[in-house]
C-alpha cells in the first residue's frame, strides 16, 4: 500500500456549542476515488473544508504527503462567469498564448472543444459541469474535491456525468473525494465509500466503480442500511 496523500487522525471540529466532527480517521491514497455519504448535517462538508485547508481542525492532525498539495474544489453552484466565453472562463481571460493553449486542451479533454466561443448560459447543465471541471483542471490539481457537484442535474444527465467524471478522474490518475447524499452515486463512482454520521466516519464499504448495476445496487443497499440505522447520541 503506498503512503496516503492525505491522512485524518482523530480529527475534531467544534463551532461554538456545536460538535461538527469528532474522532474522524481515514486516509486517502494516491489515485483513489473516495465518496463520503451520509445525511445532511453529518459533517461531510466540514471534512471537505478541512481537507482543502479552508479551515483548521479543533483537535487531531491532518497530514499531507507534501506541503503545498495542489487542491481544487468543484461545487454544485458552478461559479462560472456569464459574461465570459467558455474558453475565457477556463483561461481566466488570460492573453498569454501558452495559457490559452492549455485552456483549449482542457476544454477538449471534457468534450467542449467546439464550444470555445459559447457563453455559459448557452450550455446545458451537464456541459456547465464539464466546463467547471476543465477550469478546475487548469491548476493541475493532485487532489480534486467534489461537493455535491451533480445535485442540480436531471436524472439522465446526472448518470452520464457520474460516468464522465469517474472515467475522467481515473484517466488523469486524480485523487478524488466526492461528497454526496446519493448512495447510488457513491457506489457507482467510488473505490471506497465512507459513511459519515453524527460527525464521524462510522463505516467503510468497497465501492462498485466500473462494476455492473447489480453490484452498484448491492453496495448502495449496504451503505443505506448503515445510514438509516439508529445512532447513539454524541456526548
Ligand atoms: P453535511 O455536509 O454532512 O450536511 P456539515 O459539515 O455542513 O454537514 O455540518 C455538520 C454540523 O456542523 C452541522 O450541525 C452544522 O450545522 C454545523 N456547522 C457546519 N458549519 C458550521 C459553521 N460555519 N458554523 C456553525 N456550525 C456549523
């Protein structure tokens, strides 16, 4: 087993009187795709913010394989700039030729080569998410954090995008952490599924990435059982 890219050891996070996290322990290995699932308020987004170093834990230690790990977060709200073309959104309107060429490559990698001069509001929901992914890839991240990125999409587009993102991350050998409340999505996309409940990770299942519908359904059912099981109150 290689060394983890990121390791959470006995992580706690408190906001005033609220214990958002307590005793969170897990490792994320290079090239791995992990999904965090659980009910709303369980602590998933707090874990993501800590991993992105947007906040610091109250207790415990987060260890990174190297300082300055390049991390990008992709949210459901795609944060695209409507007055810029898709290419400008990806190149950050740079006039640097190398940056523009890199942006063109990033657009091509997400299948939007022919939409370079289109504005975001002319794109479908799935295309907007692919554009957001292209923009995130410009930083050449080692760690990609996905915070419910597909929540606003219709069911069919969502299925296509699950496959697309999963294949894309595997091809790019990206280490990825996905937050979702959709157990099917987690089972279908991830190598490992961690259930986060009442502020801690309570269960781990092998994901069914690349496997058939039956395997996905089996993992999803296993994970759902854990999520719905009664929890002992946190003191
Ligand atoms: P999830 O992503 O699973 O829905 P969160 O990580 O957003 O859960 O929230 C976990 C808990 O921490 C909740 O009780 C939430 O209200 C609380 N919490 C999260 N962020 C803050 C904050 N900035 N201030 C106060 N409480 C917060």
